[in-house]
C-alpha cells in the first residue's frame, strides 16, 4: 500500500463514519479536516495513516467511558495522551504518554535533565500551541514550530508498529498512525526528542 492511503481494518471504521482515503488530490471535507501542512508531513513519513472522527473527548477518562480504543480500532495500551509540561525555568516540554497509566515524571525529568516539572497553564497552552487543555497533540507543533522544542515520547509506543491516535486540532478528529513513526514525526517538529525507556 502506498503512503497516506488511509487503509485500516474495516472493523476499526465500522459505525464511526471514519474519514479515510488519504489521496493527494483535493477531496472536499477530508482536505478541510487535514490541513495541507499536516497532510504533507504525514505523507512524508511514508507510512499508512488514516483520519477518524469520534465522539468529542477532552480527557482520556472520557475516552475510556466511551470505548474510544474500540471505536478507533486500537488497543488500550496504544492510546496516547499529550501533556504540555514546563521545567522550573519555564521551558515547555511536550510529553506523549501511552495507555491509561499515569506518566512517570521522575523518568521524564531524568531523560530531559531537569529537576522539576509542572503542568503548563491554559494560557501557556494557548500561547505555545494554540490549543486548550484536553486537546494537546504532537500535531499542534505543525503550526507552532519553535514554540516547543523538546518532545518526550513513550518508548512503549515508539517500539510498536501498531497504530496510535493523535488529536487533530479538535476534540472529535484524530490521525491514526503506527507508533514507530512517532520519533521521525517528532524530529521533523522539534529540535530535541527524547524517548522514555520501555516498561
């Protein structure tokens, strides 16, 4: 299959009204869903990716209640959430954590080389990524390059070719792509990319 063709297990699309078929030609609503810079970035990864619409979500807990893993055709372990953190000096760090478990901030501090981390404020999210709490994504860096230069990825997700989902600028649209693509994607968007050890 060619890159960006949006192929997926039909069961993952059933009942979702999932948007797939990532042709490079204009195709109406799909093009409105995936901005051209994001589409070009994803196609440049040379892997299969797809866009899925789903019920609106602001938290991973909401997603679990709605059965988002089943709706997206993903395993619970391959769900991902993104958090914008700041170190004591105000350096923003985008953390991608896999599954439903709580991220180990001690590991993040050790990998990044800082002593303290805290969640970024809503104002910082808006300023750095143009988003709000609950809608943070690695793809937010596409329109905000240079605002966040440090990304930390979950080694459990980057070690698999199974798909994970990245929010796409809203609470009801996600891009699904293999977890193993995340380091290459992050390196195109940030100058420092760290990968946490697998657990």
